């Protein structure tokens, strides 16, 4: 949730991204690793409250997946594998399809915030996506 602490005009999150966020919270809460001991019920509920407040205040908007997103994502996965032997996950392809559609709707390029390094490689190979999406990797 550090992304919320940064100044940004609007942070778009797909409905899939919102589900993934809640899944990460639950995974951290279930963890029995000592390093994850701070991820308790109070922490999870606080983070859930924080993201919901950001949605209510419109700092975060839920971006709908575009029509036929499944077909579009499958094409991207196939292209990456067939043309370059590159692994592009299905859900990562859905995120990219959604980001490109949102950019198209806004008529403005957007930043795709991620922790997945393969987006840089994919966009480097398929440069036409760069007019819609720039990758910002949140991993240091």
C-alpha cells in the first residue's frame, strides 16, 4: 500500500488487482513465518479499510476489464511464448490488456505499476504497447 502514500493523480486498479490485493493480505495473515508476525487481523483490517477509503475518495478507481479480455490476454500469452519463448502469465496479460484499454479510454498514456519484471521485456519486444503503457517496477 505504499503506492497510496505517493502523490498520484489517480491510481487505477482492475477488479482482478483488487482481488489479488486482498489475497496478499490474507496470505500474509496466514503466514506462520516469524518475519510476518506483524500481519495480524488488525493489520489486515486496517489495510482493507485504507484501500476502501481510497476507492471512496476516488484516489483509486476500479478499472473494468475490457470486453473480450480473455481472448486478448490469450493472444498476448501465445505471442510471448510462440515468438520469444517468454513466460507471460495469463493474469499478467489481463492486467496489461486492462491497462491498455484504460489508457485508450483516457486518451493518455499511463504508468503500469508492477512488481513483475517480465513486463519490461514484453514491452521491449512489442514496442507498440509503449504508446499506451510505461512500466514502473515497484521492486527496489
